């Protein structure tokens, strides 16, 4: 089983693998599949492909070229930031409806390689240009920012595969770094959950591609713990196919409650179903 002891999460070498799989996938789609609905609410497969292109272009513009373009104003809360990002995403996908699938594929292939090359230049232990807000961080290191970017690429490609019934990305090589990064949201999810000091909660993503993560209640916060001698007060077991959906808003906690297994304190354990490891 996996823990978060051995950081950083190594994802950089997997960007090329994901991008190659994405281009192969998109080249295989029919016109009907390009327009298929997805779990990403109002987005079609083509919209998600456009969003992935936006990620490459914005990453290159902001991180490589130090060009910020539209800067958020009056951001006073996490909700304000999410609303700003949702607006950015909507204006982009609306504009790129005029682009053909072939144009999107060509741009994704070109910019994906450029973005990979840029990420290789970043010092993993220097501060990133953006924090990973869903993990409760105000400042993040580059390795975590890169891992977060990996989860974006993994998630959106998986959403496309789910929509068109193609083979999922649920293998250990690609899925474990994805879910390992998502689990950094676990302590933050419990930040306002009251429990006696020393309380332990364990979340298990089942099967050989999953892992196990545990947090312990300290005086004023929750933090990861690698080993312990007692039974956790709550243990949550969730299937990988449900995990990627739940933690990215593709499934509601209410629906997930019918699918997961919770041992011990069910009320305490159910808080884990509120993990959100995406921004918008």
C-alpha cells in the first residue's frame, strides 16, 4: 500500500505517455464521439479536448513566458477564484467551437511537447507560480504544481475515454501518481472536522492499482501518518473507478455513499467523500 512519505510524487516522465495516448485516442474518434456528452457537466468530448489545449497554452504563456493575460480581480475567497476559472474555461471552450478536430489535435500535439519541455526546466523544490489551492496550500513547490498538472491531463483524458467507452487509464503506472496527488486534499478536507486528538482516519482505494492513506488529528490540524498501532476510528474503501469520479465532482457524495464501504465511525468516515481535488 502507498503513503505520502516519499515525496515528491514523480509525474514528469508520464506527461509524454499521457499526451501520446491522448493524440492516439482523439485520432480514433468519430464525428459522433467528438460531440458526445461527458461527466464534465456541460462539456462535450470536443470541449474537453479544447480545455486540455487551453491548459498547455496558458501554462506556456504564464509559466514559461511570464505573460498573465487576464488577471483575476476582486478575488477574496476560494469561491471567487473558482468562479473566475469557470469563466475563463467557458469563454475558451465557446471560442474554440470554431476549431475543427484536426486543428485541435495538431495544436495539442505541438503544445504538449513544448509544455513538457518547459516543465523539465523547473526546479522541483522551488516555489511554484501557483499554489495547489484544493490542498489548502498558499504556496506550493514546483513538483506539486507539476503533479497537479498531471492530474488535469489524466482526469480530462479519462473523462473522454469514459464518454466514448474506450479503455480507461486505470493501470498502476498512470493511475497511482494521479490518485496519490489527489490524496493531498485529504487532510484539508478534514480541517474543520472535530475529533479527539489522536483520531485516525484511513482511506483505501482498492485493487492493486490503488493505495492507502491515513491522517491523524493533532491539536489544531490533521496530518498524514505512515504507521500506527491501533485500528483507525474510520476506514473508507472506494473502488478506483468511483474514486476518480468522486474526487473530481463527477459523482456526488450522496451517490458515492451507496458505493463505498465505511468501517468504524460512519459519520467521521463520510467526511472523506467531500474530497475535491479540482478547482473548477
